[in-house]
């Protein structure tokens, strides 16, 4: 769950805080946010961090605006760590971790949190797996005790394996197999990276490999990856450092330390496994275009390009005012046009552009317009005004991250769990404000000017 994703979800998560019955109107008054220009000069959250003797990293970001806390445990292992031939293992284990632990009955954790008026859930990404609860502040010890027990002593009962496998297969069917765009995206990623490359496998796993996952695979994954030294505990909200230190030591300090299997991710392929990927589907009415290019990140490759690439993605395809919107949507060729890039990934990332053709527009005409827009950018570079506008709008997202407790734990935990320093999160507006026009041009030519990627089309019509 990266900074970009966390900011998108920030407006949803704080709803729990606002709805807590014990919330005081006085405490709920919003703080006056500082001007965007000043955010680069101060930490966003003022988080403090320390490490327990067993290796667990603890992060606290206090916010006393509402009497609510969010409690997250991030593990530095996601779908990218799935064993060969067992894609979907990390996600499968996430499901099985809800089947009880040594001192918590199956289903009791979620039931207790719900009875307290809170929420709990979990998610698996390419890079991390995280378990989280949001509750009234005085219930922090309660969720810490249950989550620490799940951390150290999950039951993973064999009797629940096959029923949970059926749940996961149905989840895959609903999200991907029965969804034309889901099938296209899955095929596109496999075409670009290779179906067995860690970046090309679906997060939920290939169906045949989900069926092949055994209980010993899940237990082995937990033993190798769910170690204190490979985890980050993040607490945000109305909590005091002294109390969090005491509770973390009491509940998480007793989790046994053990060796960690480090990430062992393959390098990206020298060229796309399938440079062109076309899929037809009778359920689709509009043609969709996608182009992806392998790109450096903050943890891999030419890391100096990472921040400029974020600015590039914004000025190229961030809605009205962006280059692709002007070239494709305002000219009537497309109904939408976007560019996407995320710098906070473990290992190589990808930079993508996409568009949905307006009905009646030939795919080749839309693709030619995309090529022309990118070629113009590569030849002349962006204008100073474009770069300034993009940086201003991107850093305005920092204000959203301060407006509640939803984004802070995901931004902090997601970055730290892939090895980035705390400063990456606390001062990301500063890094963006330092990006220059020349750096954006260089990054664009390094990524979009190289033929290492895949062009894809999802077209209406019967499959070929």
C-alpha cells in the first residue's frame, strides 16, 4: 500500500473515526493545515520510531484530533515473494491468518473489534502484507494483544484449508475471470514481465497454482517471512509514546525472534516477454489502450529518476490540463487518458499510459496520437509551467494525508516495510519540490524513450 494508494483511500478510512460514538466535538475540530509551500520544511506526521530487541520496528505518529487509533502490522513480504509454482501464497496466508491463534478463537478478533465499534481488515500487495484495526483509543491494548498473538501463534487449521481455497477461487473469478478488464490487465502484466516473473504473476495467483498450494507452503511462508525483524508495527492517532512503548514491549516484545528469508527477486527481463498484446472480448464496447515501460524506483535502478517520474506521470496524464488529456480527450479521440507511476516499490517498477477510445475512433488512430504526444515530450521536454503545476498539485496531496488518520499508517508502514527510510514519507513534498524540468526530461527519455515494454489493446469482438 504505497503513498499514492494511501492518499486515494485516506478519505474513506477516517469515516470510522468520525462515527465513533465517544468522539468529542471539541476533539474533532479540524486543525488548521499549513500552506502547501511550508509542508516541504516540516515532517508531515512527526513520527517517532524505535526497534524492539526481537527486531520489530515500531512507529508512532500521534494525532489528538479524535480519540481514535489505527493499529497496523506490516510484513515485508507480498505476492512478489510467492514461491515458484505457488503464486497466490502470500494472499492465501492472509486469509488463513483469520482462522484463530493460540489464545484467540477463530473469528474472535474481527468479532471483538466490531463489538467495540471499530473496523479490521487486511490486504496483500506486491510488496507487503498488512493487518489492521481502527478502534477507540482506549482499546489499543485489546487489539495489540490479539494481533500479537496472531503474529506469533496462528493456528492455520487444516480443516479450513479447502473451504478457504474455494473462497479465494471465487474471489479470483469475481475480480478477474468474469471481468474483461481484469483478464486484460492480468494478461498484459504477464506479457510485459513474463507469466512466471514475480512482477508478471497476479497478486491473487494463477488458478492452477492456487489449487496446488498446500498447508506446508503456508506454514513455511509464515515461518520464513513473518518474523519480527521483517515487520513494522505502526500506531497512529490518539496514543502517547510512553504507553505505546509499554504496550509494544508487553505484547510484541515476547514474539520470538527468528531468522528472516530476505527478498530474492529476479531482475527484470531485458525485453518484454510479449511486446504487443491484443485481446478481444464480446463484453467490451470501447477499445482500451495500455502501454507499459519498465522503470526505476526508489529502491532499484537509477533511483535519481524516481521523483522526476512522479512529476512526469502527473503532467502527462493527470486529468484535465495534462498532455494526454489535451491530445486525446479534448480532440475527441478518447473518453479518458491517464498515466501512472509509483516510486515506492521493492525492485523495478513500471510507468504506464492508458486511454479509452471514443466509439468510432480506429485504434490505430488513437495509438498514433499517443505516440505523437510522447514523441513531442521526449523531443522538447516539458515546459517550466507544466512542471511547476504538477509539483504544486502533487504536494497538495500532503494536505489530504494530514486530514485524518487514514493515510498516515499506510504511508509509513508501506515505505518502511520495503526498506525506505522514515524521511522518505515525512519529507516527500520536499523531494518533489526539488525536481527540475531538466530532470523530468532526462527521466522521460530514460524510460519512455527505451523500447523495453509492452503495448496492449482490449478490443470489442469475439476472441481471435
